[in-house]
C-alpha cells in the first residue's frame, strides 16, 4: 500500500456496496410480490363479482344460488357462468339467496 487504500479495503468497500445492492434488490422484490398479490386478489374478487355459485341442497332446504362474492356461502372455486346461473334458477329445487339476490344480475 503506497498512499492509497489497500486492496483489502477496496474489497471490503466492494462487499459493502454489493450488500447494499442485495438489500435494495430484496426490498424491491418484496414490494413487487406484495403488489402482485394485491393485483391477484383484485382479479379474483372481480371474477367472483361476475360469477355465481350454488350452495348444495341440505336435507331440509333447497339448494341456493348465490352471487360469486356472497359471503353467506364460501366456495371460491366452484363458480358458474351467467348462462349456467339462469338455467339453475329455472330448476325447481334451486332458490335464489335472499341476502345477495343473485337474480338481479341475470336480467
């Protein structure tokens, strides 16, 4: 070492800079993952709002047709289309949910 910084000090500075870059990259990845998760949740919610679902018949009651986003019956995987919901409502053993009024979106 003659008048400058040593090779060891240069490598330590390089390591500190790379560690800063890694922390910055990790932070950005976490931000983007959170954004992606929020967007996925919004897409799923929008899909549920455009869909319907059927609550199976219980021994003492009819099957119920719900809007996809009705919280009275939680089944986020078995959505049906508008056409299928119209057909379902025409069935004598399927009634509309009195809370979410699924027939409103079928007219």
